[in-house]
C-alpha cells in the first residue's frame, strides 16, 4: 500500500494544485449563464488553468472506448451524470443543472473536483437534489481519519442520500489521486460487501465524488462512449473534492481557503 501514500512534499504541492484549481472552477461558475455553450465553458476553463501554470489533466485522457477525452472540463447537463463532452451546439438554458468536473496537474501533482451549478431558476426538487448531494459529500468526509475505513465513508454518503429519497449511482466511484488522475483505491459512495475494505492511512489522497440521481440509480453510456446518463431520464447531481488524510482527519485541498 506504500505507493498510495504521498510524501509531505507532495502533499504541499497538492495543496497548491487544489487551491489553484478551486479558483479556476469558481471563476468558471461565475461566468456560466443561459445562452452560453458548453464549448465556451471549456475554452474558458482551459485558459484559466494554463494561466495558473497548470495542465488540463482530462484533455487527451484515454477511456475504455480507446478515444481520448477531447476537452478540459466535463460539462454534463440535467440527466447526464458525468463525462459530458463540451460542444458548440449544446446551449446552456435557464433551469438547467450543469455538472462541471475538472482536473489539473500543477507542479507535478494532480487534483480533481466537481460542482453542480443551478442555471437561472430551477425547481424546488432540483434544489433539494443539489443540497443533499453536497451534504452527502460532507457527511462522508467527516468520517475520514487515519485508521478509519472506506466502508464507513460509503455508508455515510448512502444513508444521507437515501433518507432524503434519492439514489446513489453504483457504476461510478471515486478514486485515489495525486501522482496520476486515477489511482487506487476505488472509493464507492454506497456500501457493498463486494468491495475490498480499505483502512485509511496518513498521506493517502482521495478524490471523493458522490453522484446522486433524482430517480433510480441505474445509468447507461451515451452514443459518444463517454457521457453517462440516468437510465430513467431523471436529473442527476455531482459534487467532488480532493482530500488528503492527515493526523487530524481529512484535509480538503480543493478549496481556496
């Protein structure tokens, strides 16, 4: 398991990477408005990352289909769960839920984060979905500490989501992060006895990302071989932060302050 542990020097660089990425995403979110295309969002995100001295880690990233991801940020709308590809023809409209998933390599270290943006006026049901998804991430993070177990994190996320009447996506999970975008261990957002238990250690870095659906948990892949959508067409929300396990618990590095 030693390969999962980051050195203090690496953690310091992850803090800088995460702080800069959080600034980028905050600026992108402030710019999102009805009438903007998802491609325009992507162009802005890439410019901001490079201005920070970073490299867009998603761009050119390989997938199961063998076709590299073509963009800097995943822009997933409404029933799209994650990995939506920016497109000049895709226009953001009032009432949309826009999921922005973004990653950056800075000074050799990778951080990864996501937020769901309410565009204009959204329904009360959609507002609750956003709130509960973000809260579920916080509930999970609060369980993390050296000697803790990922199953406890998974239960905390799932319980908060399901007691509010929503469902946790099963086919997509969080992951280790730091030297590369996707590292071990896998981090499910729901409990299953089939997952290998992981005991947390100081220096582990994790990208935690509950994906929550208004309807059922089932998802399917779109014809572009990248975008996951809800099988029943219901709305979905996604929040993600990169954390490092410290002596005091989990430090969220993808925050500006």
